[in-house]
C-alpha cells in the first residue's frame, strides 16, 4: 500500500484541494451501497463528523470488502473529490484499502441504532466510540486546556497538591483509605486499634478530598495559584449530583477581597463557555439536539449577561 502521511478526518473535511491523494484511518460507523458501489462512513475520533469513503465494488471485490462492517478499523488511500451527497462538501474515492481489524456484526455491540447510557456502562471499553462520549471527551480536553490558559494568562501558578494525604481538608470524614496493610488481618496496637505506624507512611493516609489546604500555603508564597486535579469523596450518595471521583479547580489568592473573588468567578465561567462555543460548536450542537434543546441558548445567555450581585439580606427578601 502506498505510503501517504495520514490526514485526520477533522482536517480532511476542511480540505478544498480536490483531486489530491490523501490517507485517512479510522473506524467504520456504517456501510451501505449496492452491487456496484459502496459507501463507508469513517470516523477517527478527531471530530463528531464522519467522512464518506466511496468504494468501487468491482475494483476491490466483494470477498475482500466483507469484513468492512460497523466497528471495523481500516486504512484508506484515495482521491479527495466533491461530494455528491447532502451534508458534506467532500468525500474520498478509495484507491487502496487495508483492513487493520474486523468487527463481527453478530457480536459487535455498537450497531447503527440508539443506545441507552445504562447499556453503554456495560461496554465501557467501547463507549468512547459513541457520538455522546466522543463529544464529552473532546469537550473535556478543550475545557482542561482553557482552564490552564485562563489562569496562566492572569498570572496564576499551577500548584500540584498531594493525591495521597494524611489531612482531611474539609473535615467531612468521608474519605477513601490508602494502606499497604493486610486488611484481612491488620496489625493491632495495645488498645486493639489498627497500628498504622506499621503502614507504608507510618500513619493513616487517604485519597484527597481537596487540595485547598496545600493551595492556601501556595498562595501565601506565590500570590495566586490554582489546583486542578483528581478529588475523591467516599460519601455513599448514589445520585447524579455525587461522584466518588472528579476533577476540581481551586484557585487560592492572596490579597483578594470578596469583589475580586466575584470578578474572577464570573470571568472564569464566561471564558470557559466562550471557549467551548468557539472550539466545540459541533459537539455542543449534537448535545443540544440529542439531550437538551435549550443547552446552546443557555450557554449564550450566560456569556451575554452580567451576573447579578446581591447581599445575603437581598437574597432572603427575594425568597420571601
């Protein structure tokens, strides 16, 4: 197979150099066609959109093309041409195809139909290939970058705080323990309690619930810092609003008053939403269409309006 540098599908869809020979690689979303021509929707995760591969059946042969079904991984060389279909500007007329790996239609679970989130939990190793999780993971990447850029551009320092710690920053008491002791038969002290002096760190340790404590120390030395990393909560609350593991952002600043804090919070949220609207528009459009038809309007509303600021007393009066 001719060696051509791979083009990501997100870039291929933007090309205007018709007739150019390009290479794309990815996973088959769908395949359709007739006895003369086949159409493969190919996706490589770089965008929610697929690129259409047009295949001359006579050129490749039915037997060779049989393994190219939903979920199969293929390598394609072909000419970029103007698309004859609706919803796309370009497509690829295949000249060479290499099958990296087939996917048995009888057992591959991600066929062309809707799948519930509950079902996708059962196939966690494949769910990143779905439109929903692909959109979420791409947006998560962009938001992570935007978080770092926001704070960096404002003179904050990224402060790394411990994941394993002996402190309970928030005093909640719901923490995951970390130990190398034999939990079935731990050593005991004279009072019959677990003897953590024999543990790896010589004391009881846990997964962090917050980097705030160490972050405050950093702010008292560097002026303005932010933490951004994994946080763990052992609260046994099985609701959509509780997570055992998540990533948390905690800015800590010296010499800030309440007005500075409010300015930072508003600027931060508006910056992230604006960044998402600019860099994740296709994924947001998909999530708006499939899950929340008011999502896009709500995001724009936040960006375009000032945050109302009121005192506690004013808030109570509104509630009354």
